[in-house]
C-alpha cells in the first residue's frame, strides 16, 4: 500500500509504502513547539519506506538534537517529517498523508503533556524501552 503526501503548498511530495511501524501521539515540548499544537500525531516508518518524490530542492532541515532531523518545505514552511537516524525511523506527520487510516496505539512523553487525553491508550512517561526510554507508563 502507498500513501501520497505533500507540504502545505504542494511543492514537496512524498510517498510512504507499506504500513507504519507505529502510530500515536507525542506530548514532548519539542514536538509541541514544532507542530504549533498541544500534541503531535505521528506515524513511524522504516527509513526505506519513505521517499521524497518531487521538490527535494525545496526541503530544508532543522536539527536541534542528534535524535531528530526535522524536515520542512522552504517555500511554505509546511512540516513534512522528522528523521530519527539513531532509531532508523522516520516520523511522517499524520496530517501530511491524508489517506493514512490513523489508528494511534500509544502516547509518548506523556509526562510533559499540556492536554490530558482520556482515550484508554497506554501513556508512556517517555519512550518505549526498546527505543531507549524507560518504558514506564503513567495513569490517565
């Protein structure tokens, strides 16, 4: 299965292939600040499943930490994805790929939330243990 996405103005187009490794919500201050919202809806893909198909010359990168390379369109400023090299995963913002059936399975960095959500999903204090976090859950 393939999903096509683009930045806000359409100058950059991308395709994701297959199924995401995980989908959920991130509540960390960095994601909130970058997204401009109280929570970020993510879809994580293996790096080889994500391809910029047009407009690569319009893609800029901002890297605040070694964990995240945030990519956006130089024309409109529209956010595209965040590459996580140490994890071998790419977070393609759920809103960037509108045909994806977004089915969140987890909340990460919930200890930093500013928007408590009571949806019955697991709430991790930080990240899953297999991704270098504590794996600890917190109460809804």
